[in-house]
C-alpha cells in the first residue's frame, strides 16, 4: 500500500515533468507543500533521484514490462489511473460473461 507521501510525490513528479520543469527534491517539495500535503522529508529526495536516473516518459510507457525496481515506481505513478479504469473493465468483463452465457444457452437448444 502506498503512503500519502509516495502518492503526492508521484503526482508532483508527473506534473513537473509534464510542465517541462526540472524534477528536483526542491521542486517536488515546493509542489507538494503548495498542495497542502505533508510528507516525510525523504520522499522528495527519493523521487528526485529516481527521476534523475530514469526518463519519466520511459517509466510511464514501460509500466507493464516489469523486471526492475524502477518499474515499480512507475506502477505507483500510474496506479490511480488504473483504479479509475477498473469500473469500465469490470463492466466489459460482465458483458463478455453475459454474451458467453447467452451463447451457451442457445447451443443447448440448437
């Protein structure tokens, strides 16, 4: 489970990257403070080091590839988007199940 600090710094990194602002511990801390979120002082530093060593776009685009610790950070970065899409995925799964059930019922009487 992610902590508030981890999620806040994840969003801060994404916002800073999207706006073309250099991702540093200071810019992350400033953005998190402006959002009125209190985080432990080590989170901005950890995320700044991650963004310094890895390309943020690469982390986002390679979420499903797995296999490295850096990918884990990317999963945390996009997990909220996946949660928002969960109801739509559940609805599609339910529709597919209903279609499958319908097809099997017709085959019993053919």
